[in-house]
């Protein structure tokens, strides 16, 4: 059975324009395919109407629910973002804010619905900040329930003497540091996806999980009250 991967490309560009982040994400997928069969779809988030907010569905015209459902249907999330002003893109931040709803979304055992899914982050930019951007994204992804393997990031942050050029597509591809990071992340994403297939059913529910499963509406209300205090 192939490993199912959903790529969320948080470029500020819509899909008719070249995205360096998309090029890097495809490189990661190609490296993943060296280890297993991969079923991959990439969603260019800029093509969708993602309303501001922290609920699963923010009302008429909101397209986040269909994107979130495709993420939940995958085993691996490849989260891609450019760096702007030293931070993840505004679209990446919007997506992270919408993922907040998963803090209060439970499976049939009362565990967070995202449990069992693996995530990695691909970052492009023409300035320093790869570690900082990964830290922001990784904390959020882990908080809502994703498993992040070791070395679960790859970034290219500008031209160097070894890779002169203005962007990842023309300069970063083939750079030895990018290849090292990307190949390690790709292998680990595949390994951990297989591991989580085996481990997730064995994650024993805690008393709070059992309580959430028996009365999910009350559990959500209590969790939101704490979250908003």
C-alpha cells in the first residue's frame, strides 16, 4: 500500500505561477519515492478561500474544511512555506490558525483526530531564518497531534558561492546541504509513516480520552473554555 502524502504549499502565488516552494516539495517527494511507493497530491493554498478564524468551518464560502479533510485522508503532511520578513508566509500562518480546531477534534477513542499522521516542513527564501520558520511550524504541527520525525525539515535560504542565483528552482536544487537535509527528511517521513501504521492502534486512551469519547460535546466545551481563558 503506497504512503499517502498531502502537500500544503503555502506560497503567496496561485498555481498559474512558478513556486520555488513547490519545486522543493516535489524534490522531497522524489526522494521519498526512493524508499517506497508514494501517492501524492499538492494543494496550492492560495487557490482557495481560507477564511480567518480557528473553527473547522467558518461559514459560507470557506474552503478550509475540504482542505483539512484531504490532510486527514493522508498519512503524511508535507507543509511548505516561503520565508517572508523572517517568518512563515501569511498563508502558512492562516493554515496553522485553522488547524487550531484540531485541538478539539477527537477520534472514536477520544484521542486527537490527527494522531498517527506524520509531518515535515519544506522552506524556501532568500534570507536567513530557516531554523526560526521551522520552529514556528513544527511547534504548531506537533501541538495539534502530528508526529515530526528527526530531521523533519529542509530549507534553502538564499544564494551562496556554491549555489549562485535568485531562487531555489534555479540555484538551490542540487546544493549539497539541501540534498542532505531533504534526503534525510524524506527517508524519515517514509519510515515513520510505516511505523505509525503499526503504532497508532496501540496508543492506549487515557482517562481524559475515554471521557472525551463518551461525551465529545462536553469535552470540546471544556477544552475550548481552557483554551480561551
